[in-house]
């Protein structure tokens, strides 16, 4: 949410500066302003800097240059300029600009995680203009960023009592509910925002991501298609999220189509190649998957997940040495990811390196200490360590909190590994009921080996649209 909070900054400053006078004091200022309006910010900074050499107390120009530095995340420069702006504005003559400068400095502090200073500045702006919707939104957003969702909610409500048409307030309340895992209420608030502003991409994205968590993929697809309509098919992120929704539905071909469109728009974004690789893996195309993961690694060799996913594909292709090498590399890069150790432990067991595998499983238990909506793996490590009772207890906690299709599929794998066939089949059915459709993954997942030949297993596959070989 934080990046979107500051997305309106440019329009705020431009409106503030339309009628300023000091900008016309010399040719450097005029040329700087032309470059600024043309969004040639490098040239604008060059001219504004020359102007400030001649007029070192021009508060407005410091303000503009601070805005540019903020855009490029040069926060130390932005902070220095906005401090000068605040210093040189007249509290009486420049009251409005001074308030907005406090607001901008508050945003800069928020971006560098100095939230108490940020709140102090927003309150300074509100002392000058206590009914400013922009400043009140800024304060509400800060409370959200601090994790004080109850206070943020009250601040957004205060804004709506003043003006019920402020769509950002509904959006903010939606994010408060989202952060508290009250997803249905979050959707209601995002929908309220969209009733007032149907073409509001941020609210569409927020609602779509919430739909994804609730496994309502068709609704998410509708929202991302709307974003693409608004942006005239120029939004790589929306294509990527559309691909992810299709992937979660089990429609890998359509997912790949959208990820490839995202790649065309953002060829240096490694995550899209990663997703293409995962879809190819799920289709059983291991060579194509390895090719895509290798491309992701070439673009971003610092991302351990790229190595991990390629290693996992090597594992399914039974190329265990290559899998181990990739798992080792993923752990070297990101040593605190539990799943990396779990999968390496399984490879080490296959290689009869039991003591090394045990160390990896113990590391999983150490790292995977919090239950999340997806990606939990502590139960597998406990099972491999012989802690059956603790493993079942942990799995039950996961399912109690997040009874999703993916977690029920994990329960299927877990009970199949234990040879608890009836429980495994029960959770497989539940995972299908909730939308799980990764039939190609099921085909190669050796966790299923203890139930794969059962008539009940084959019946479930056929019932939900898979093919039994």
C-alpha cells in the first residue's frame, strides 16, 4: 500500500506551484520549469540547481527539487531541500505552501520509516489547515503504516463524515480490514470506492488481490481485465496478476499467454519468467520450465527463489545432483527460507545423507514458526524428524486458521506420506472443492504415491476434471 499512498504527490505539488512567482526570476528557473512540465527531471534538477546558486533562499524551487529527488528515492537530498523550503517560506505569506511542505516532509520521513517524525510533520500541516482532506488522509495512512489499524480506521471514518465522496478513505478502510484478515469486509470497502470511481486502478488491484486470497479467481480476473482496459493493455503488472489468477485456476496455457504479455512490456522483470517456468513445470514440460527459470536467474541471480524453483524442477525430473546444487545456491542467497531447507533435506535423504537431512529439517522447524495463508512446511519437517503428534497438531492449526485449497492439498501430501489413506483422500476432496486443479503437479508429486493407485483417488481426479492414466 505504501507506494500507492504517495502516488498523488506530483499532482499535489504541481497544483500548488502553478501560480508561483519566483520561478520566473531568471532563465534557469524558466528552463527548469519547462523541463519539469515535460517530465525531463534530470534536466529540471540541473536548471533548478543553477537557479538556486543565484537565489539560495527560493523556497518554492527547493520544494520542486525536493519533489524530484523524492521521486528518484534520493531521500537525503529531498529531505535537505524540503528543510530549506520550510526554512524560507514565510509562515504568514506562504501559509498554504508551508503546510504542504510539512506534508511532503512527512511523506519523506514515512518513506524512510521515521514514522514518528512523519506524524509530527503531518500534524504541523493540520494545525495550519485542520480540515484538509489531503493532510487527514496522510495522517490516516501513517497510522496504517505504523500498524495501528484501529486508529487508521477512525481517521478514515472522520474524513468520510466530512466528505463521503473521498474514495481514498474507503480504500484505506479496506486496507485496514485486509491487514486484519477481514477479507470480506475489505472487499465491501474497495467496492464502495469503485462505485464512486469505477476506473480507480488501485482499488481494482486491492479488490482483485483480496479475491485471490479468497480463491475467487474469476472475480480477480474481471478486475485485472478492467485495469488493462483502463491502461490500454500497457500494464505489465496487471498482465502478470492475470496470469497468476489463471495459474491458480489451473489454466496454465492462458496463464502463460498473460505472463508472456507481461514479459513483452517488462523484459527485465525476472518474476514473469519465474511464473512461466512454474506453469511449464505444472504442464509437465520440465525442459521448458528449466529454460524459463534459467532466464530468470540470468536476469536476477540474487534471487534465491529462482534457483529453488529450478532445483525443484530438477527434482521432479530426477536430476538430483543438479537439484542439490540449486538448493545449495538458493540457501547461500537466502538462508532464512524454510522451504529451501525442507526440499534440500528430501534430496539429502534420497542420497542417503541422513544426518545432513536431519539438520535441514531441524532448521525448518526453527524458521517456520508462524502460520501463514500459504507456504507452511513445518509439519513436514516434524514428520521427517519422527515428531508425528507435533506435526499433526501444527497441521491442524494451519487448517483451522487458513482452510484453503493449497493447505488442504498439503494435508493430502502429509497424510499420504504417513500412509493414512482415508485422511489423505478426505483432504484431497476438500482441496478440489475449494478450487485446486494442479493435476500435472499431482501426477509427478511423489507424496501421492501411497494413494495414487486407489480407486477413490482416481475417481476424485476424474470427478474434478483431471485425466487418469
